[in-house]
């Protein structure tokens, strides 16, 4: 519901500102490839390297013919392809020759693509661990990033579940990227290489923390490749797990143009308590602060941090304190996030056994109702709900035309239902320093019910008319914390309707998938149903996925692993709160109805309907069920 401008990657913004289980026994001849794979740089296709060293390393359940054998998917030729036999259970597998950390896998599909398939890794070729599951494939090129899963193994395969066509599965390319984690060392070496890395927030899946330890950086420290990029806040950090207690002598930071003006290098024994071992001098900070260039002229920098005294710890992190400024254009300046190509930690110790922790599993127990309101009281129950007012609890958002007010004209209970009503009176409402022609209602449960996980549902009847924008949604409880803010707080849109009678939408917003780039779906009512009839809208929110429903039918399913593999950070592991509101006009309706006058997204016909009265969203009941 909150839809500010979509955040672009740092490099994209800088550029814009300048202008605006079948099993085949593993081959026995693969061992010589281990050293080559371990030495590979971040952009080496490990599958192609393995095939070059030994064509028998790539196998499949079968092939359509001799010209479409498994090697054709890893030969580096964009025009050749592997095509399976015509079976849903067909698979393609590569033996990398050594156990490596897998950073990402890219599949370039031909027209005969997989509708459902799984990417899996194995250390022995027998026991397989899934790390990416596709249940609604559309073909094309798909890159599945593994962060923050622990994906290490010698064998990687694509296992088909359901074909999209009557033919087989057909891949132009099956590319695997990663490398061997740095082992324990008694001599000075980069202990961070291919080790687990973490950050509090990052921009999207292609800029995750995993890139700071993958061994890759462009020579000019300017290209958009192999980098971590935070969101646009000052207190952001990135860290690396060395695997064991280490003696650290120096740290090398290879920055993109969005570097830190001021920062701290810290070490920790337990990944919780941190000790600062380095901070730039005041003179260095002043010089970096003064280095303000136009985005087109800005480049990164290489900081070699020689610690005055060797530090001891298992974890090392860069904690940003102040971001670099850019001309936007001169004399105005702008700040983005922090962006690091590589985070190298030199010293002795460490261990290749460093691993990402397992992701949370499903909750145990049965659901029980923890919140319910059927609005049968004479007025809104304010022990359960907070009334939100424009200029008080919130400011204007999304270009909407209404002011939210605390009035029985806009928020009331009536005949056992909650009514959120729209009112029109030209120039009659002053709120938050603005003048509004419309008023409406918005309520939420913030500070009264903030919760993590559960089934959330409501039975609602919606107004139909261009630009009427009722919504039932959840918002991260830390949204008003300036060190978090939106979209890092997370947003779960259970139901939004922008005045069309035959459909509603659901969506997820987080870093890397916000505003118009959200993860969402449209739902058309079956059998001629309409939005101005009673329907039940819901979401089941668990540690592993979100399933959206309309009248108990699943209309969108988003798993944590797929979201993080392809889009960005999972920001749905902490408290959210309920919101019900009726907005008028604004960005989302205008994006569909293209109306600009007399109000953005709200045509005269809808203004007339509001003036006549009766434009309202009705809610029969709201329920939250949780386990435990």
C-alpha cells in the first residue's frame, strides 16, 4: 500500500543521474579438476570448466537425440542445447570434481522449458539437497542465487518435475558459479575467500553479501558486477565468518563508487559482541567527505587497512558510519548506500568448515485464534484498533487524494460491520499542513497487536469505481524506525482493489522487490463474482512461505527460498501489524486507469459518486490465528 519510487541499484541510479532422483555413478576421472575449480575466479562457469577437463562429468537421464546430448548445455555455445527425452522426471547433472561453495546457477531455457523443477546439490552424487524450487516457470534465463543458504557440494543437477510442453526439457546453458572456501592456514592468506558473508540489509539478490567473498572485482572499480550493495541508510554493515578463531593482520576493502566516508573494522568471537580495531583518522574522513564528484566521474577506491596490532576473532565486519555524497547535479548532493566489491581478510587461522546456518523450518502445533473482531459493538473497539490520522500518525503517501480523519463519518460500526467511508467536501479539511477535498478512514493494530506468523483473514465487501482503493494488509512494525524504514520493514498486501469489479491483487514488498517491482499476483473472481460482493481474503504466513487466498483458494504462493534466490532479502521474520483502509486515487490506480484529472487516478465519475455518498468498504470480521 505504501508505494514510493522503486529503489534502483546504486550503479543504475548513478548512471541515471548523469542523464536521468535417478542416479548415475560418478566418473572416476574427475579428481584433476579440483585444483582448477578451486582457483576459478568469480565469473568462471564451473560446469563448463568441468566439461572441458572431462566431457564425462556432465550426464543426463537421457537425450532426445545424439545432437542434443548433455554436453551441449555446458559447452559455451549459445546455439547448442541439451534436450531430454520426453519425460517429466528427466534430469541433467554436472560433477565439479571437488566440493565447492555454490554461489549461483543460471539456466538458459529453450522453448521447451520446465514448468516445475528443482535445483539440487550433493557431496556424493547420491544424497541430494534442494536449494531452489520452481513451481511456475516461464522459461527464459533464470539465475538462482543461493544466499543465504548453505549450498556446498561436488555435484549439481536440475531435476525436472513437470514440463511446460509435450516435449522434453531443453537447456541452451546450465551454468554453475562458486569456488573452494579458504582452508585453515598457518601462513598469511585471504581467510575470507568463498566464506559465508552477512549484512543487516542489502539491495537485491544480485547484490547480496555473498559477492564480497567470491574473489571478484573489476579492475576499474566502477563496473556493475560482483558486489554487495546496502540499502540507502548510514548504519549498514557487512561481515564474514572465517570459520575459526584467527589472527588478523590486515583487511582489504575494494569499494564501488558508493564507498564509506567513515567506517569501523570490527572483530567478534561470537558474531554478537564486536570490538573496533580500526577507524579512519579525522583527516582521512575529511578528505573522503570532500571527494564529491558527479556520478559519471565517480569511481571506487581500494582501502588497505593495516591493523596497528594484530586482532583475534572469528568474525570480521565493516560497519558503515557515513556514506559518500555525489553531485545530483551540482551544487545539490545525494547519498546512496554502501557498495563493496570484495572484503579480504588477511592473517592465519580460519577453517573451510565455515557454513551458513540452516533456515527456519515450519512451526509445530495447531492454529488457535489470537485476535478476532466482528464489529458488533456500538463503536470501533479501540482496545484492538488504532485510528490513523493524516498529519498525526502518518503523512501523505502514494499521491493519494484523501486525508485520513478520526470521525464517525469515515469510521463506524453499522449492522455488525465495520464501515470505512469516503467523503467529499472541496477544501474543507486541513491536515498535516495540506488542504484536502476528501476524507476517509484507516485503522491498524500497531502497539495493540504486533505479531509474527499466522493465518490472517477478513470478510469484506468493496466499492467499485475507478480509483477507489480499499486494502487489507500487514506492515512491518519497525517501519517508523529511521534505521530500518520502508521497504526494509516488509509489507504484505493481502488484498488491494483499485475499483475494478472483477479482480483484486496481493503483493509482497521488501528490499529488491518494492513498489511497482513487488512480488504480486492478480486474482479474477471465478463464476462472475464481483468485488462488491462478500469475499474472504487471507494469507497464511509461515517461516518458509506466504500463501494468499481468496475464498480459501490459493491465488499466490511465495516461498522464502525462491524469493531470496531471485529477488532479494526475506524481511518477513519479524513483527507486522494489521491495517484496513480506504484510499482514493494515487499511484496504483493511476497506473491502471491513466487518469490525471481532476485528481490523479480518480476521474470525475468517481468524485461524483463520493459526493453522492455510499462509497465505502465494509468488513464483516477480521481474524488472526497462530500456532503455539
